[in-house]
C-alpha cells in the first residue's frame, strides 16, 4: 500500500467508527449525568450530553493501531492521549479543580516526552538549526499543555473545535506526508476523519458536545503530530508551519488570556471574550460564526501549505520571482482577512453600541409619550 493511500484509509475508517460510536457516547453521557445545562454564559438553549470525545478518541485511535506498527514514541503519544481523554471524561462528569487538571495534563504530556517525542531542535529561516539540549523536555511539555488548553478554550460553539481541529489536522497530514513522516501523517489523517464524522452530530444545532474528553484529546494529538511530523524534521520552516496552522486558536487564546490578566481575573475563569462569543454578540448566528472561523483557519493552513510546496527559493539561495509573488499574495490575503475580522469585531461593535442605545432610548421615549397622552385623556 502506498504511503498516500494509508492515511486516506485511516481517515475513512476513523470517520466510520466515530459515526457508529457517537450515539452510544451520548447515551453514556446521559446515564452518567454528563450533560451540559444551559446558563447565562453558554450559548446553547437545551441540555446536551457531553462525552462525544470518547467516540472521537476511539474512532481516531483504532485505525492508527491497526495500520501503524507504532514505535516507542508513537506508543508514548497514544498512551498520553488515552489518559488525557480519561481525564477529560472525569472532568465532564464530576468536575475537577483547574489547577489539579493542569497538573494532570502536564503528567500526561510527560509520557510521550519520556518516550522520546521532544522538540530537540528548532530550525528557523536565515538562522538554521539550533539544538535545545535539556530545554527540550520542559519546552515540549509546555507545548503539549498549551495546545491542549488552546483547543479546549475554543470549544464554546457548536462544531467549532471539531472543525478547526479537523482543518488543522488535514494540513498537518499533508505536510507530514511531504516531509516523509508517515506515522504523523497517518495519525493526523485519522484525527481529521474522526472530526469530520463528529460534525454530523455536533454542527449546529448540536445533538452532542465533545466535552473536555474530546477537546483535550484533539489538542494533545495535534500537539504530538506537530512535533513528530513537522518540528522534528530538518525543514527550514519547521517551527513556522505549526504556528501558522494553529494561528487562529493561538490568537484567540492569547487575546482571552491577556484580557483576563489585564482585568485581574483568573486565567481559567470562563467568560464571553473569545472570538466566537464576540461574533455572536454583534449578531452573527452560530453557523455563520463557525463557518467564518473555518474559513479563517483554512486560509492560514493554506498559507502554511504554500510555504511548504511553492518553490520560492533555489538550493543556491536565489529567490524565484513567481514563487515569491505567490507567497506574498497568500500573506496579503491572510492579513486582509485578519484586518477584516478586527474591523467586524471591534469597529462594527463600537459603532453598533450607540445605535442600539439610541433605538432603545427612542422606544422608551415614545412609550413614555403614549403613557402621558393616555393619562391626559383619562
């Protein structure tokens, strides 16, 4: 079987398994009481079972175990992913203290790191390869924990985390395959297939949520795939590509964390300052918001793929005109999309506030006039 066909088969198998297992996960969630109840902060309006992440985990893991004779690094990643899924399921059912959960996430991340899956070097354009030495161990643990929480943070709207993670996993699968990293390509493809299938149940209006079991599994696996499939390679853009693929969830989390720190709120305290909440606040529906986030994520993934595949520089260091123009155009489009979204989220929101206030004040004034006229007639 060709190295291209195996990832595709894994994606199909993962999708079929996830489709079959998700209804069972919903029944289990109701049985255990792992149900998300509507509240003032939440967007959904009816009780919805969690634990859909269990179906994603089994769906994505089973074909990888079947197709891939994993080495010690692969086994370490799978073991850590399974344990963090269990951790998420416990949190979905019983609730865990945020600091305890953070410590447990770090312990799960230590498993693949101990197995040798580390960011042992970085390769930067114009700088070259830099060995990290002992710094590789805490840095890799931090990477795992950061991506786990970044994906967990964006899981606040129907279909958002599954779609963004699926698009990112697809980009990683293509990049890993092109870098001759078949293990990472297979794992990423399986993850993409599982995410696509889960959207059948999770796209608005969602019948089940993935919960922390799903978001932490997705984040953990994506972090591992990024390390094994891209960062451990000698590619000149080995650090840049994962940051581009995950740019939107990274930007969203960075914005939210900085805002909470600015106002003296705990970093783990939930609020409605994420990008998707802000779209919702200015009147965008869930589907429109989620599709916009998909498009933004796909655009950044496309820029990463263009950097990987467009020949913009020769082996001798000379720049290719057309390749450079293509990359520059992709960068301009990505920048324009970011500027447009900032315009939508910030300027339109600022403009809409006085309008809403004026309309409300006008209605109140007219109601007061009607009441006074009625009192005069009486």
